[in-house]
C-alpha cells in the first residue's frame, strides 16, 4: 500500500540519507552557478521591467529549493517503542455537517481500536439528533457545545475540540476527522512514543481510499507524508495535520494556559493604558497616579488579579467616571465561551498553529509514517479549491500572528522548517511571472535574458536535470508530476490566500464536503484557461511569422515554445479536473 | 488518587472551598461542578484552600481559570490560599502565578476588600 513505511531496513535508510545529501549538494552547487550567472551576466538591461521580475521569480525558486534540501537533510526512521502500561486515551471524532453514512464507519472502527482504556467521543458541532442516536447505537459518547457558547466565537474545529477537552479526562487524545477510519492498531503503534515525557504529539499520515485513477485532483501526497514529514521530524518540527494525530492532554492544556496568561496580560496592560489616555489629566489626577502605579506593579510581576482589584477599588472611590471605563477592567476574556483554548484559535489551520506553539514551549513531536487511518478525499474541483484555500490562508495567518522566525523558544531549524512551509504559499505571484514570460516573448520578441546562448544552456540544463533527479530519488521513484502541476496550476488560490490574509478580509473555516458536489467548475479556472489560450496563441503567432520569413531567433522561439508547452501541460491538469465527472456518486 | 472537597463559608458571604488530594483531569470533575453551581447561585466571592493539595496538573489549573472567569464576570473574585510549594511550582511553570491572587491564609484572602465595581450584567 505504501512503500515508504517502516518496512525499510536501517542500512537502506542510511544509504538513502547519504544519497539525498549528495544530490542536494550537487543540485545546490549547480543552482548557485546558474543563478550567479543570471544575476551578473545575463539580465537583459534593455527590458528591466521584464528581466527583473523573472529573476526575482527564479531567486524565489532557488530559495525554495534550499529549504527543500534542508528538509530532506536528516530524515528519521522511527521504530515505535512499546507502550508502557495502557494509559487512558480519548478518541475524538470531529463532525459538523457530514452525514451519518460517512461517520458510522469511523465510529465503528474507532470502537474497534485495540486499546482497553479508551473512550470514543463523537464531537458533533452540528448538534444533530441522528448523530446522537448513532453515538448511542455504536457505543460512542456524544458531545456537543453547551449554552456557554451562545453568541460567542465558535472557533470552528479548534473550538469543538477545546470544548470537548474541558469535559473529558483521557491522558492522550486521538483526533479523527469524520471520514478517517482508524486501523485497530493505531494506538498500539503510536502511544509508545509518549514514553518520552517530552513528546506532545504523534502524527500519522492521511491516506485517501477513494482517489480516482490518475488522481485528477492531486490529493495524494506521498512527498509530504513521506520525505517531507520525515525530514521535518529529523529537526523536531513535524507538525500536527488536524487528523490522525495523537496529542498529550497535559501539553495541550499547558499551552492553553500559557496562551491565556499571555492574552490576559496583554489585554490588562492595553486596557490600563487606554484608561490613562482617556482620563482627564486635571480632574482625575489621583486615579491616573494609581493606574501608573498599577502598570509599574505589572512590570514588576504582580498578579493580574491583584492589580485589577487595586484599580477596581480606585475606580469605585472616584466620583464622576463614565461607566464604560469600569468595563475596561474586565480581563476575563468575557467574549470567549471558555477561557483556556488548548488548541490554538489564532489561525483557521489550528493544527499547524498548535504544533508551532507546542514546539516553542519545548515539546517534541514525532512523525510515524505508517498509514493507520484512511479517509475520503475531495471528489470535485470546487471542494478541492475550498480546502486548498483554507490551508493556504491558515498557514499565512500563522506567519502574520505567530511568525515562526521570531516566536520565542524555537530552534533555528524549527524556525526554518515552519517558515519553509509558509514560504511555499507565496509562489502564486512568481508563477504568474513564469507563466507570462514565454507569452510576452512570443508576442513581442522581448527577451528577459540577454541572449539564448550556449552560456545559458550550459548552466541551466545541468541544474534542471539535477533538480529533477533529486526530486525523483527523494520521492523514491514515485513521479511527482501531478504535484508539480498543481503547485503551478493553483496559483490563483495561493494569490487569493495571501491577499485575503494581508487585506484583513474576514476568513472563515469552510468545512470540506465529503461528497461530490455537482456543477460547472470551468468558471473557477478562468485564469488558468486564459494563460493556456495566450500561450498557445503566442506559439502559433510566432510560428506563422517565422514561416513567413520574419527575421526571428529560432532558438528563442524553440526555448519559449517548449517553456510555454510545459506551462500549458502544468495548467491543463486543473482544466481536466474542472471537467472531471467520473466517479460521481448517484 | 482522589480529590476531597469541603464547602463552607466565612463571614457569611465568602465561600471557602477546602481541597485535599490530587487535582488532575480525572479528579477535578466534582470541583468543576461545584464551582459552576456557586457561580450559578451568585456565590461568587470564593476562596480556595489548597493546603491539602499535593499535585495539580494543567486540567486542574484550567478548572480554576474557568471558575475565575465566572466569578469575575459576576463582580466577584476567586482567590487561592495556602498553596504548597510543589503545587506553586506548577503555577509558576504555566505562568498562572501572574494571574491569581494568592494568600498565606484563608482569612487573609477573605479579608481583602471586595471590588467596588458591580458587574455590568
């Protein structure tokens, strides 16, 4: 089923690691030779508007390659330790609007997990009667949000899990999405890692059993759930992927508490400063002095509640204060239903944000690369695009709100590993440049490089070939073409994600439908179709001009046509996905 | 491993909850219920006597935070008294020593003036 599981021998694993490093170094050197030449000797100075953006796109790509090389530098192969004893485990199956036909196999399989001290909970955020009945039939417990959540932010899946954490007590939590059917051995294979008291998280792969032949939606992720996660694991930076992961309750709760203290502390300081600004200097002189004193005490480490009490008394004794000022002393996070948010709520990808925070608090993570749960992948383009947009937006939110480059407590490799994952979502802008370049050349004959010369080929081709070989070897021979196509073809999604996060557009967690949605998906891919049409037209246009004897460079035409065709082939995947109808459920 | 809970009052208006044993995810469910009940009954001036508590984990701490939120939002308080040093270490580790008011005795905790502000609710 998976050829990258723990069946490999150690000897082979070590040899592969040496091979990865060798290929990474060779590719890196060739990349440097190429990009140095591009920067210093081949920029077309007569068309800087064109040559500089292309150079920027190439540099972006090279940095991405460096990150990738770091990621594969020291992959670890894990052998699961035997669990010490049989600690209590809560299995959380999260659901919102998925039908019982999807949930039932998961619930039954969860009940069949071979582990005596387990309790299976269905966390139904939809509060539905038929799901409650299903829980009873299958022997699961049923949890839903209480009255305290009325009118408060729900924080999507993170809120659902946090709500359940407050009502349960298992030492470890296995989180499963509605459709992720667990293997009976999932806990026996993973709980042993927690023998190390510093391990907070064990992640296993997400595997989809319904991928149609040819994987039209590019959901299979052997590179991510293989070398990439194993590589991140080598740097203690494997992160939680939302489902099929096991978490240590104590680590989650500790993270929630520390976040609570940080949030309330910041709020108290901000509120006191705001009070100070709004209080008239002459009328409220004594009160202002007390607030300044309170701020001083806070900086000296006085407890928030003591400071609040002092200020409350001072406010109570002051005559003529507007009522709203008294409200400013409320630092109990009144707007939240529950104060301690164990899973991070600051991003719509709560999984990555939570793992980042746990790492910053010194906890360890483990990636166990054995498929121990199988689920459903999106079966239509609209759903797939929604899911990818959410991942991209959530990841970029993490950069904005808890930048791994500056967050305290991380090691340098951890910072780079997290940043690398975020960095890749900025590719959309550069893809537009890469897609536009041959089109511009074919219509205008303006070249972004000084010359399509021998000097170009001698540097570009070795780098290009080495790069392809490295990826092929790292991915254990599994072709990466589908993944490559989608990383290009999804450029409008990546751009939209970046723009929406930086423009502060309200971003909501959209639940991925587990059943095929019907409809015409072509309008969703108009930018890609536009580029395909423009590139095709450019090739035809210049071919006609050449055949009519126009004095044009044959080499320039050939290179740009090949480049253009490569772009068309990359983009075509998404148009085919938009037209995909096979496997539709009746 | 269990948590014994005794409920009493001081000066007629301060709830004193005396705990002894272990405070963890498994044992705190009774305490959570009691604290919820106090808040629902508007008995929101609460002192928790932790003298007999020898262990607390993050779930135990989290139950105290939830109760603190409930009390504060009704204009009351939740104060801690007689924390033993191993337990205090856990407060420090999670930085919760920055949040709670801690007193050497139950009487000292109850003696401090109640805030002069009524809740907006």
